[in-house]
C-alpha cells in the first residue's frame, strides 16, 4: 500500500464482482461508494471521533484510490508506507482497477472476514458480512467451537466465510478469486534481540508509556478490573497527565474485582461506575443473546452478552473503550483459557460427532507451541482465535484500544518470551501454575515490566491490592479475608464443574459466599431466563433442518435436563450457541 495519508473509519464492507452488478446501498450511517464499472462496491462507516471523515472519504475516493485505517488510528505507522500495526487493519480501494486490498494486523485484530462467492467475493472489517449462507455450514469449525470455544485456523461456522490470518494481505479483484499472501517484514521494523535483559525490560516500560500517551481519552472509558493488566494501563495514562472515567463489572456486591477497582479509583480521584449483572441483566438476557449471535456469528455469543450489557449501561457519548487487552500475553506470556469442553456428542449428527471425536480433550495450542515456538503461536494464533468474537461485538459499539496493542510492545514481548527458558517446554500444568501464582502472589518484580511500572509511578494506589491481595511494591497482602473468600469460591466453582458429586455442595458454598468470583452462573441462567430461548431455538425448524443434530436425542436431552433428572448444562450451552449462530443468519 503506497501513499502517506489514510482515513480512519469505524468499519468497511467491500464487494468485488466479476461482472457488473447493482448492490443496494446500506443504511444512512454508512457512506456508499462504487466504481464506474459497478464491480467494486464499498460501504464505509465513518469514525464518530472524526466528524470530517465522511467528507474526506468522498473527496479521496474521487481521486481514484482510497486508503483506510480500521482500528487504532493512533498507532505509529498506520499512515506510513508498509506500516505494521498491532491493532489496526489497513484497506486500499483502487476504483479505476476495481480492486480492493486489506492487510491484517500483527495479531489479526480487528478481524477481517472474507466471504467467497461464485460471482463475487467480499471482505468486511471488523463485522461479519451481513449475508451469511445457511446452506454451507462448516462442520470442522463447529467441532472446534464445541471443543475449545472458538474455531481454529481461520474457520467460522460457515464454509464460505473465513477469518484472514494475522499479517496477511488479502486482494480482491474482478479478474479472479481472492488472493492471500504474507504481509512480510517491514524494512523499518526494529529488532530487539541484541538488547540485554535489563535493556529490554526498560524498553518495555518506555514503550508502554509511549503507547498510552498516544491514546485518546475524549469520549473514552477504561475497563478496570482488580488485576494487573488494566491497572497498569490506567497508571500509564495517568503518567501522561490524563484522567479517564473507569467502568468495572460485578456479579454481586461481594465481587472483589470491582471493589478493588473502586478503591483504586478513589485513591486517584477518578470517576468510577460498577455495572452489576443482576435482575436487569437476567431479564434482558434472551434478547442480548440473540443480538450477540448476530454480531459474532454464534461463537461465544452467550458469554459475549456480558460485554453487550456493559455497552448498554455506559453513556452514549462513550465511543472509545480502553482496556488491558493483550496485557496478559505481553506481560507474562499468559493465555486466555486451557479448558477443553466435553459436551455429550450423542445429540449431534454423525459427521459432526465424528469431527468432534477427532479433537482431543486437551488444549489445542500446547503441541503447536512445542513445534513452532511459544511466542509465535501465542500472538499469531491463541490471541487471534480467542478474541475474534469479542472484537466483532465490541467494535459495533466502540473503538477498541489498549496500550498493549502496540507493535513495539508486542515485538519486545515476543523477544522476551523467546529468550525465557520458562516457556521452552510448555504444558497445561505449567500454564495453570503460573496463572495461580500470579493471582496469589503476582509476578516477580524483576520479570514484570507491568509491576515495575506500578512500583515506579503509582504512589497513590500502592495500598490497594491486586488480584487476590498482593501489592506492586511487595509487603504484606491487603484485604486477605476478601481475597480468601474469592479464592475459595473460584476453587469451589472449578471443582463443581469437574467432579460430579461436588456440584451441588459447590453451588451451595458459592451462594453462601455471595458468588464473589464469577460475573454470572450459567447453569442457573440456563434453568431460568435462558430456558425458553434454549428450547425454542434448539427445537426450531431451522435447527432441525440444519443436519447438525440428532433431533430426537436432542429433545430427550432437553427433557432430562429441565426435569432435573440429569445435568446437561454444558451440552445445552454449547448447542445453544451453535443454534443461535445458525438461526441468526439470513435465509
């Protein structure tokens, strides 16, 4: 992509056909552009943070070539030739040639969805195309989702739709099929391999502070938890002299995360809002689930109702969400989940049942990390696959920003992880142990540039604990009784899910403690506000005709579960997300 100026927009959907066609213009929120041959059509939603963007879009398109940035417009390089981005997709529309090109970011976010057709192909970023086919279901993508919570290797739940991998150039032209090729290394990309460990450590702190200093705070809020990642992001913003309102999520008044976040905001005199997932969330849950499925294609659509509810509770003027996204990965090489699900495969049709049984009951990325390296798989696959659904839903409501989503920060993290022997032989057990140590004691100060950032620049909030009670500068833990209540509840919930005879006592213990560790209790919600939605959706004609389920067995399983005879909440939860993805598609 040549040229020095690109226009920042919220989203783009592009279609290139091999014959002239007339496409219906989108709603009034988007700018509709087409080439003279009527083979390239683009629907572009201007950036709400740039009121002049619509005028600039039309003026730039008239010159023949339009260059766009979707995502973090503050990141260096997005306006330069061959810029590599960590949180922005770059798009070029060549109207005279009827050609469109999109380049994905370092971690593939915001996601670019490609839809192939016989006469036309299209891509959209960051939302899925609005015409998802229901007749081309991808059994492999669905089997991935049932086992690991998301599809792998660019798959979705539909065969004709794929997600473009990180650092990939996708080209659509009227002359043939879509072409994907590696974006390659930018000549200007720095190398950090020659830095000493201490130099790299200091460079990480500097890069994080610089990334935070560029983030806009007008019309923004920060998602603040009681953990290290979002707190460090907030302190980095405060270091640059900017205050920002914060929002935290809570499952109950006893939620330790939200109470820690509130105390931290009080120590800095910051506005703070707690969004609690109580009666109102439960009343709205069925509608939220349907809306979520339309935005994510069904993947993780139930868990994404949490973010959807959050966006409905923040002010309408909040157009930017800043978070600790990627902090887990760049700060300590953490992953989002190492859980594999085991839904009852008897309710699925034979081809789906066979595909599911081919997938082992173990974490999918451990073997890949051993073969290709921990850092490459972490940043080019694990982050990408887990975050696509969340990013698609979130981008429909606000620009998603994080100081960790920065090329320098990510590249230095990859260098640090690659040279750290602790990551040379990853196992599920070692990852679990690192995560538990982090929650209880925090990472060692000498290994954590995040903790060092807090220790150096956050005097006001030093006494406010992190996670389950540790402090950035060390010293005796704070809020130990509250932290123990949360730790016991988290352990009880985990044991209740894994050990059948402990399920009932674990649930009673969690209720007695006030459920401080989880935002929502899905088994209870499935018996309550989601029950009608689950039965109506899973027993609908559209789901029955999909060929994914053994419909008689599915009905029997629902009867057994809701009569209280046998617990099948994991299977119903997974099946409902798949079914919502199917029923949310047009056709």
